[in-house]
């Protein structure tokens, strides 16, 4: 479990490791490679949608196509809008991984923490839904969230691979 103590420990003991800044936002959002990172995140979303099967997969794919037709740049805009906060929510896990000196790789570490990481990521959309003044949005989000959790959880290891690629972490 990521605690305040583990975050402080990670911050204290990981500065300068491999000469890589530890802050994910600095490495991923506030960097020259940001456009490539956004593109890779978009590809991750595309790949995850394409991998869905069955009735749920058909629904997800249909909704995704409809969004792309109505507003072609919407997914890219959503990725750009969410990334700063998502990297902040991932920071404690990344710091914990770095402080542990885990040789298994970031993707494996993320896989071992899939449930916690998916909850942290979904916390962002939970917060946004909660702040909404529209009851229909809150109700719809509440109905879709359990299914969304399953989809996000499955993607967590691939997100770890993507972050490792862009941070130079193994």
C-alpha cells in the first residue's frame, strides 16, 4: 500500500537515480516528448477499445466510433486534459516503485498493483462526476463506473510499459 511515509521515503531515496527526474509530470507532461507521449496514450486507448469483444465490446466500439465521428479530436483533447492529473495520481506508485529498486520492471509492478492503480486513475473521473451539477451525468457515470473499472484495470500494465518507455525506466 502506498502511504505518505512510503512517498516521503521514495522522494528522499530516489533523487538522482540514473540521473532521471522522479516526478512523472516533469518527465511526461512538462517535457519536449509530450506530443509523442500523448500520441502513445491515444494509441493505447485505440488498442484497448479494439481489443474488446462480446456485447460489451460491441457497445464500447460503437460508442467510440460515434465520438470520433461527432468530434474527431475529442479523444486527443481528453487525453491532453487528463494527463496532468493522471500523472499526479500515478506519482506515489512510481515513487514507490523507484524506492523499492524493483528489478521486475514498471509494467510488472503496475500489474501487481492493478486494482489500486485503477482506483487512483478512476478517482479523477469520480471527482469530476461528483462535481457535476447534472443528475443524469452522475447517474449514468454511476451505472458505467463498474464496467469502466474492469477496462481500466486491464490496461494498467500497458500503461506501465508506456510510462517506462517515456521515462527511461526499465
